[in-house]
C-alpha cells in the first residue's frame, strides 16, 4: 500500500484558491483512505469547511483507485460526469502524489491541488493503522518490517498526522438546522440529512445491510425501517430525509421483530457457512456485517426452510473470489462498480426469486471488464466477494445446538 501523509495546512490550501474558483473535490478510496487523508468522510468535512468559508464546491468524486490511469480517464469521460469536470476550475486531490498527477495530465487547463505527500510503501495493521515499512530514501527512515506510524512520520518530516482539524471547521448556522425528536430525544440536525445519519449523529445505531456511506441509498434490505409519527407506513431510514419537528422511533418490539424476521429469511435464502468464510474475521475491508447482526439479534437458527441449492464459486479473478451462495442481493457491489469504479460491470439478472448478481454479460470475472480495483470487495457486507490475499478453507459443516447438563 502507498503511504501518504497530509502536507498542506488548511490555511495553505486556502492560499492556493481564488475566490471565484469552482472547486471539485476528488478522492481515492484505497490507500489514501486508510491513511485517513481521503475517503467519503473527509470529502464531506472539507466540503463543509470550504463552503462555510465562502468557496463554491460544485461536486465531490470518490474513485476506487486514483492512481490507475484508465479508471480516472473513464470517470472524466463519463457522459454523466463530463459537465461537472468541464465546469470545475480547480480540483483538490485527496490522493497520493501519483494519483494527483493523472488529473493534471488529463485536465491540463485545470488547477490541481494535492493535499498529501507520498512517503513510501507500507501495510495496514489492526492495532497501529497504516504503517510505513519501505520508506523513500529522501525521508531519512530506514526500511523496517515493524514499520513507522503516521504520527512518527509526521513529526520527523514536519507533516500533519491527521486530516484537517474538524474542531476548527466553521459551525453550521442555526438557519441550516431543524428540530427532530428521535426515540424521545430532541435533536438539532442539518437540513437534508437522512433519518439514519441523524439518528447515528445522536447516538442511535440503526441496522442496515444495503446502505453504505460511500454509495447512494437503495433501501432494499428493509432492515432500517423506522416509525415516523403521522406516517402510516414504515420509512427506510437510509433514504428518507428528516423534516422539521419530525418524531422518529428507531427501535421497539415491533421493529425488532421485523428485523429479526428479515435476517432469518436472509439466512434461509442461501448458505452462510461462517467457519469457512473469510469475512468471519475482521479484515481491512471489514468483518461480516450479516454475522454481526445475527449475533446482535440473538439468532441461532432460522424458522424458514433453507435453500441448499449451491451455485459454483467464481475464482477466475486474480484478486477476488465471488461466492454467490453467500450473496444477499443488497446491491452494494452493483452500486460500487457503477459509482466508485465507474465501470457498470456488475448488475442484477433475472427477476423475483430467480434474481442473482451477474458480472459482465453473465460471464466469469476474468471474462468481464473488471479492472481489479476492489471497490466491490470493500463494500460487500458478507463473504460473497472476498480478497484472495488471505482466505480460509475447511470442511463443510452443519451447526448443531447442544444442551449440556
């Protein structure tokens, strides 16, 4: 992984901007996100800071890997994005230095500002986060398998160990805030916020499997359904926005029963064999979200008849395994391939109970237009799409509840 550290202060960044700039924020979602300089949250934070300071941010673009020329070129040439790139006069790049060079090459008439300094190559660890193991010679660090943390690198090289200071971000004016009551708690939230985001900002976690902060809302898993006073139907918290004086219930006996039933149905639709599943353990791309919810709701088995018909696993890709038997049709991989990778290589085929996720024109991964960017791996909530770097294998098994006297 490429290790990059923030080089510009917020004041340095503003000094490179002109008052009339039309700013496009551009970020990679790979190494730089793990270095905590890029990713969706930092795009949103920087947009808020710049907007509050009077700058015009016309858009934000998240790409799976910002240093792959063909991916960046495809995004810039995408008919749905062309007007955005044409309108922008300045691109602020939350990428490694190589990732910033590609927009400079493809958009020569634009001003491209790179926020980070690339210092070498390293690994991501669960305890230390990103570490630098193979530093560039100019840094003065020696190669070290134990690695150097971001704080140590920043201190020696006079860089910044984290993203722009959130505490220094301009505070939203009261005009942007509305009043909402969530589970009896009165909250002030920003206009246009989804119920899910408003709830989480105020300490209420809502279950979900299809929603992801890097993707548009799809509202198909129905786990995030909530009650809103005055509404006859339950609303999907991931897709419904808050309104002034809205009263929301995110958890009660009825909602928990609905969610538990949905989870049991998901368990019955396919094979979820956790002992031989890579996503059963925490990884860089996250642990199995389905398994986490099953445990949270105390589910030990399903009341519904399980579909035991197995579909062949696709291991033709050099970087991933696709196990359709663990797919829950959440649609995250479909949206990630379209919205983050910009490829539209993954989609749904058939209808109803026969629906499945197809690659290309229902081909194998190695026969499709997959660019191996790993966008789908990072968002999959189960063990359906997993990396090949590390993988568990074992005998097939069936769970049994044993009572001990």
